[in-house]
């Protein structure tokens, strides 16, 4: 069984490496020669725990190859995964499918009879059927199968999620497609991972509905946090208690500065756009998109108001990545919050353990620091934006002594009363009572 993986972005690279780990012969293809050269040299192009080791081992053992040659790779492949980007289209928020169709055209020209073509990228409902018709029209002479196989990988634990998923979802239209998927996921199958074999359309809807639901859950708890702040409640206590109801579940109830990343913002917009287009309005998700945008602005506003009140001029920003254990800054709340602080005349000194090189071009005017403590030095306000482990165990007495002021805005609820007591810091978190000095 030979696998071709088209696209070596986040999803393609993790999936390609993991299929090689399952023992298959995998060739990863990308148009960008610079990325392919780095991968050929054994360099991992994204930061993802565990990926480095698997890539090195499988490349060394000859199961994993990187190339820019799509046609020859596809001509030799039994299963061809499409894992190219589907960014938000400017204006209407719909997913831009141009890279999917470009890949489909190239695959159609080169595929061998009986090829199984699998779309892994997140695509709007109807795309798999449409791509199938598109390829069939281009190559009426070559039999092939179409499969929709959405991924549910979380950045920062993508390797673990691939190797130990809650479930695998495959949408198929024929037996050959479903048999091929049973073969490529056999190692998981043996471990009794549930495999949902369904229609192409269901698989597409499942992916969007799953992400939309999770984004809605985060947005819900963020609004509960707002209510807690106004009424003297504590969102962590509330989340813990409601989460114990199995119908609700304890995960994704962590209040914060709003969701970001490469999936939730783009997928909620695309899902809402599909609802509008199909005349099945997804009103809840429309609101989720709006509330989340507003939330990022209101986070910046809190800090700006505190700065105005205290006469602060300098803010230390800890964490740029949209979440820990990734160097990904796509749609990170920090990309809205930091420019808003700068616009209000504040100087921002920033640190992130992994995301600095991605963040530097996106955040002009920021003073970049080599450590959290260096960023904090001389700042009147510190804002904790991403819950990296390195920021969970800061010496808060040292933080207070390095700062010129004493305001700590913890937008991830990392610290508690015992940590703050005796430090001299005035501590503001999300949906919990203010602590410390002037509390
Ligand atoms: C998500 C989905 O989890 C994954 O299944 C899908 O395939 C891709 O999108 P990812 O974007 O890597 O994965 O991040 P995730 O851990 O889901 O977090 C998304 C955002 O929500 C982050 O900004 C995170 O900080 C935020 N979040 C998450 C919260 O604010 N609170 C929570 O309780 C959980």
C-alpha cells in the first residue's frame, strides 16, 4: 500500500509521518521547494511535540520520502490524501477551495486506475461529491474512489491525537474507498478505535459541527465568566460543577481571551457562511463568531483602561501563540490585543517560548525579549496571554520586584490565591474575583 500526501502543512505533515509510523510507504508532496528541502534534510518545519523523532526514524528507515514531484508520486500511489489549505475567503468567510481543485486537477491527470482519493482538508458540504464529479469529468477513462476523511488533530498534541484518536470518521461512496480506509487505519482498528463509515456529506458536516460545537462551548463559558465578574462569582467553580454533568462534560470549559488558531475561527466562519448560503441559518454559530471577535477587543480594553487609570506606559505580553506547545500564531488573540495596546500609546515588551519568529513580522513595534523576566522588567502591567508551562511557575515575588508597576492580567487563569498572596501584585483574571494589593 503506497500513500501520497499532498500538502506538507500542519495536517499533511503530521498525517504523513504517522502513516509511515503505521508501516506504510508514504511520499509527502509540496509545491514549496524550500519546505521540501528542509524536510529532506530531516528538519521538522513545524513545532509539534513528538513529530521530530517519528520523522527522523521513518525517513531513516526509508518509509517516508519528501518531494515536489506530484505527478510521479500520484502515478505510483494507491491512496492519495489531499491535505492542502482551505483558508477563509476574504469578504464572505467561505472556505477558499482553489488549492483543493488545483490538487484535484493534477491528481486526475496522473492517477492510476483504482486510485483512492481522500480529502483530509476541511471542506464545505458538497465539496467531496463535487471534486469527485470534477475528476470523473476530466478522466472518464480511469476508475477511482472518493473518500472524505476529516481530521480532529489539536495542535500541540497532534501526533498523540493521530495515534490515539477518539474516533476516525470516513465518508465514502463505494466499497473500494471504505476498504482502503480500513487498511490505512488498521493499526487503530486493532486498538478498537471506533471508525464511523458514513456518506461523503455526513463526514463533511461532522467535521464542521464538531469544531463549531467546541468553539460554542468555549464562547459560552467566556460569557459565563463575564457574568461571574459582574456578580462576584468564580467561573472555575461554575465550570467544574456544570462539567460534572456527563451531558455537558468537563472539557473546553476553560474561560480565556477568546478562541484562536488555524481551525476554530476559520471553520466557524465557513460553517456560518454555508448555513446562510443553504438557507439553513446557523444562528448560534453566527453569534459565536461575533462574540469571540468582540471578546478579543474587550480584553485589550481592560488593559487599556487600567493603564489609563494608573498612568502606565509599558506592558509586558507573555505568550503570542494561540495556545501552548505550538509556534502557530494564526488568529491568536494576542494579534488583536497587542496592536490595540500599541494603538492606545502603550509600549509592548513581549516573549514567547516558540512563536517569536512567526510573530515578529506580524507585530511591528514590539520589543522582543529572551525570557519572561526580561519582558516584565520595567513594565507597569504584565498580561499573560498564553498558558505556556514556563509561565505557570513564574516566581511572582521576582515578577513584582522586576516590574515598575504591580498589575498582573492573567487571561488564562493560571494563578490562584496562594500564588498571589504576599507578592504585592494586583491580580486580575477571567471570571474570578480580583486578588492582591488593592483588592
Ligand atoms: C481544534 C480542534 O480541537 C481540533 O479537533 C481540530 O481538528 C482543529 O481545531 P486546535 O486549533 O489545535 O484544535 O486547538 P484547541 O486546543 O481546540 O483550542 C482552540 C482554541 O480554543 C485556542 O485558542 C484555545 O486557547 C481555546 N480554548 C480551548 C479555550 O479558550 N478554552 C478551552 O477550554 C479550550
